[in-house]
């Protein structure tokens, strides 16, 4: 399958949802819709509840309207990444660290290709994801990348 240019943290974006659930005061901070416009290109992320306390991350990629979903319990369990309704071969293992931080391990066909750390701002309006890609792949260059997502 041809790899699409995915959000590095899409992966840790999961963080948005992950973070929110651990402290009642912040219970709704991560739930909502976020956008990313640069430098990686336009993308929308919607975070909603699912998975017995976890979160569903739904990404709509640019003008193609390609949809990517991840249903994660946010406990570090490896779950499939679904693109256009089909398994992509990619998995994410997202782990909530606290109300504002999460980590993600990314694999493709069982092989690790990157990690991400996510930080949700105290006001819940900005999600910053720093990803370290250890393998170069189409649409996913090797090295460190930083993404900023803004809540709508």
C-alpha cells in the first residue's frame, strides 16, 4: 500500500483525547476538533470517546477527504490504523501519561518506524506533537518533526 503523508502525531494527537480523561477537571479538554495547516499540509482531527474509556481519533486528510481512524484505549495497547475503512498495516500504541501528555509507538507491518510525544496546552486549545521517525518512508521523512494542532 502506498503510504499517505500522515500526521506524525496523529499519533500523539491521540494525546488530546488521552490526556483529557485522566483528570475530571480536564475531562473534556481533548475531546473536539483540531486542525493542522502547516508545514505538513491541511488535516482535521476529531477526538471522541470510544473503547471503554479510550478515544477514537478520526483524521480527514487535506482536500482528498481521505479518512484515517484509530480507536485506542490509551493504555499503550497496539491498535490498527484504518484508512478509507480498511486496515493499513500500520499500528499505533498510544499511552496517556497524564492529563496533558501522551506517547505513541508507530509500527508498519510489525516493524517500528517512529515514536511521538504529545503535549496538550493547559487551556486545551493547542496540541503539540514531536515525532522521531527512525525509518524513511514515502510521505514520512526520517528525523524529528513537530506539528501544531489548534482546536476549533
